C-alpha cells in the first residue's frame, strides 16, 4: 500500500425528514444563496421543505444549473453572489448542481473569470457550501471535485476546490421521483467510479479491495430494484450511500487509480451531449478489452469475487467478466455502442485529436494515450 493522507470533513446528514434540520445546520447570520437545476425540486416537494427549514434565514435563489453545468451559467450565478455578498451556498438537486456550486463558491472569492479556476485545476480559496442531494450518482456530496463544461469552446474539465461540503443532506425519499433514465445513468456512474479505483493492480490493499467489491456487489444486487420499485426506502438508502462511498476517497486510500474512462467520457459528452453515465457504459467494457492483459490479474479477481465467474480457462473467464460487465449496463437500459447514439468516426477523430493536442496520457500506468483512445473508441463503434 502506498503512503496516503485521508481527511473527509463533510458531515453526512442521512434519513427521512433530514431536510428539516437545515435551519440548525446553517447559522442565521449567513447570507445564503440557494442554487437549483431545472425545477424538479418544486414538483417533488423538496423546494417547499428547504424554504420551510430556512424561513428565518436571509436567502436568495439562483435557478437553471444544467446537467453538465456550463461555465456560462455559473458566471451569472457568481455575479449574483458577489452582488448580494453571499457567504454560504446551498446546492439543492443532483451532482451537477453541486458541481456548479463548487465553482461559484470558489469564483465568488476570485477576481478573474471562473473558467480560469477550472483550467488551473484547483481553486485556491472558496466560500462555504453544502447540499441537499436529490439525485445520487456523482458522489460530489462527499468530495471536493467538480466537472464543468464550457459551451463556447466545447470543453469539459474537472477541477478541485479548496473545501469540501460543510454538510450534505441525503433523504432517500427525495429520489422516489427520479426518472428511470437518470437512475440508470446514476447507477452506471457509481459502478464505474468504483471500478476506476479498483480495476488496477492486485495485492495493493486487501481492505480497499474488499470495500470496493462490497459496493460493486451491492450495486449489482439492488440495481433491478432501484429501477423497478421506486418507493422502497431500504433500497434507495443503499443506492444513495453507494454513490457517496464510491467517491469520498475511502476506497482509494493507498492504491493506484485509473480514470481514463471518465476522461474519454468527458470528451464524448462535450462533443455529443450524451449523458455522462451513459458514456461510461459505452467506454468501460471497451477499455477493459483494450487493457485486458495489463489488468489481467485484477479482472480475474473481479470475476471471481464480484461476478462469481470461475472454473474455466483464464482467457474464457476474462472474456465472460467483460461481457458480464457490459450486460450489467444493458440491464440498466443503457446502450453500449457508439453507433446506437449516432456517433460516427468524425466525432471519434475529434476526440482523439484533443488527446493528441494536449499530449494527454491517462490510466493507472499512464499509458492510455491518443492511439489507445482511438482503439478503444473504434472497438465500441
């Protein structure tokens, strides 16, 4: 196991009725900006709960943070925050809203353009922020990372803030009204978050492997019930916690990580607007096939411990494990081929050109470069 320092200061407030605790969690002296997405929180009652809990607080609202939050929108939110001298931000919605808030909270302490922070990769300062999560997928509620898009340049990058959420409220009942396609994309995102940290090299940490395998097994078990029984509180509880635990740094302690699938997926989303979780379902099986020799031992471990595939030659087990992974994404109702989204070779070439221009290399061994990216994308065409 490698050396590491782990600290996650986010207070997780979990369970039915937790939104009512907002009034005690935020000091009444704070000037609070509430940030929302497209309005679903008004339909499912979350907005009314938030407003009731903060009835004695000084609040202003900002609406319209979109999926794959755009810096163009967040510039407007930042200007409003500066105008009203906001000193606390509350994201109400899914991971995209929270990602947007992470940039606004940082940009409110910055004199330049918010996009500069994204391009730099890390914010030097930030105001306090927290969230009420209603769509579980990104794990943004327990980490300091965010992914922001720029509509003008057609780019999408991750960056890190200087602060974690002060607190995150997770009430499983708020997920009951999530559309099936968003649930499927969320399950895909959570599953690949775990695999990006797990599917590297064997024998780094027994405990990290077992924690990751436990989350993967849980997701495989609950996925059909998440999609078919929207009012099962116990199932939705496991779903929400899986998202948080998949990307709060816990299963990454002291082990190598990959993240190439996410980097390719970001470019695919930037060029096509395919939902993030959907891009991962296409790319991840193809990446495994392209790197099956490098990841051979870990795929075999995954096949045995998570998928319960064994008893045949290693080559057959590996192929069955990759096929089973693709089948899992299919079982969510997701597509696993680019042609199913109408993506042609011209788009593939544009993505590859970006990797070439930036001289980007990704993967746990830093050997996924532009030619490998092209191989991966062509193989799932």
